[in-house]
C-alpha cells in the first residue's frame, strides 16, 4: 500500500521509512520488503517467513518470523503477526487509492509524555527565573548555564563577577540565592539522585572536571586531570560527558576516561561546533545524544547568522550506530536544545525578530509548541 512505513524501537525515536519493492517466494511462503530510512537514506530490508515463532520464554506463538536489516543500526530479529485492526486505512485501499483529495495517513501522535512542572530559563531582560507548579520565582538578575535539580526545588547557575566565574544555588522552598562555589567554577550539573554535582573548575588557563557532594562543595574531588572546553552533563549515575577541541570523553566518577568519540565523527561534514558545546545525553537512553550545532550549508530560506552565513539547529546522534538525524524545524535559527526528564520532548531557543523564545518539539520532530519568551530553558521535574 502506498504511504508511510514506520520502524519503532524501544527507547529510540521512531524512523519513518520510504517503502520500496516487495518480492514473494510462494514456495517457501516468504516475503522480502525493501525500504529506505527517510532521514538518512540508509537501506532497510525486511525478510518475513510464515513460520511459527516465539519470543524468549513466552508461550505466545506467532505466525511469522521476521528479520530486519538496517544498514546503520544493524540486524533485528523477532516474531510478527497480522493486525489489520491497527491499519483501518487498508479497508479503503481499493476504494480511494487513486483519489487525489484523499488525506494521507500520518504517524500516530505521541501521547506518552509528561509536561514539565518545574523548569528554569532566562527572560529577555536577562533575569533568571524558575517556573514551578505554575508559579514564577525570580532567582537572579543575571546568570547562565542553568541546571534544575530533579526534584525541581533547586537551581544551579553560573555568574561572573569581576572576571571570575562562580556557581550559585537557588533554593525554592526558602527562595534564597547564595554562592555555592567560587574561585573559578562553571557548568554545574545535578546527578540523577540530586546528591552530587559535576562541574568545571579552573586550573591555570584551562578547565578540569570535578565532582562534589551537593551539600558540601568544599569536598569536591577531581574526576579528570586533562583540560576540557565543555562539560555536557551526566551520562548515568557513574559517568559524565566532557569534551576538548578534538574529542568527547566519557569520564567515570572514580576517575579516568571510559570511552572517546571524535568531534569530527559526531558533527560530520554538515555541522560545525558552536562556541559553547550544547550536547545533552538522553536521560532514558544514554546511546542518544542531542547536539546543538552550526549548519554549514543552510537550506534556501533558512535564517542565518549575518556575520558567518551559517544556520543553527539541532540533531540527535546514536552513538552505537552513528545514525544522525536533524530535528530542528528548517525555518528556524535554533540553539540550546535540551531534553525533558522523560527523554521524549526537546526544548530549544528560537531566534525571532523581536528576540528569542523557547519552543518544544517531540523527539520525532512533531508538534512544535511555543513555551516561553526567553532562552536556555532547562527542565527539572
């Protein structure tokens, strides 16, 4: 049937496929389906065989065995069954396939997301605010590099005074702001359980990765002795992601690099690194990185930076398969993209004539929604 095909994997954004030819072997009751990844152009082949199949230790028997091969992702195996009730459009296939006014069948809407109840952002005036359960609280008259605790009660942010950067802490229950750590510190990130904070500490002319108990910043320990240019947050409860000019490093909380990714492999030949990295690990699947980047060859009509002629957008990157998909709308100059806590929504800053606004889009690129006037929104709870 003409129209959209869709590949869904647990924990990953769905992939829209462009359907190709289907061949059948009547003697073996098998079919081979050909398609193309609609975002990357990678070849996809599905081999379906009428053969009794079970999954794991389940007693449920399926009528078909299926093998699917994606040129980037690799091979997937399992069982299959026919569910015509899931595709009511098939009932109309012979009636209106050639109807030019027929509305095309679209992908199912995303419904399993949770709207954030606690988030912080920078207003157009430069003030830092926390929006929690519908109430707006002022944190500071200025600040950047925001990080909201997972319980939504505290915000860490960076502020520069007299040429030296310091990390400040806002506590929502008491509505008090105080310096958390000074002496050259920036880019703080809460751990998943809010008990620790990873941050960058200045060492001479460079920056190094440190980790401290949230309530005792003076007891911080060094996690990586090498100089880095950016800290990109926690990968899981035992590792953080940081980078220098050439590589991204997975750094264990006990010290040492556990994995490395070359920056040129992450950005490819279509994208460039911005002045300050905005790479964020999906909180539900550490294999997915959300990357804000410069677009080296903007499409016609795409907003650009007047001085450089470059566009700005964001894409997600699957570390294992190296699959890269642009998500930002083509008519926007989009920066500072970050995940919601459920890992399904993306919040980003969009530049407009009158200033900047924060918008939200789902991880499949659907349902763009305006959220707030300002920039750099980060989600807590």
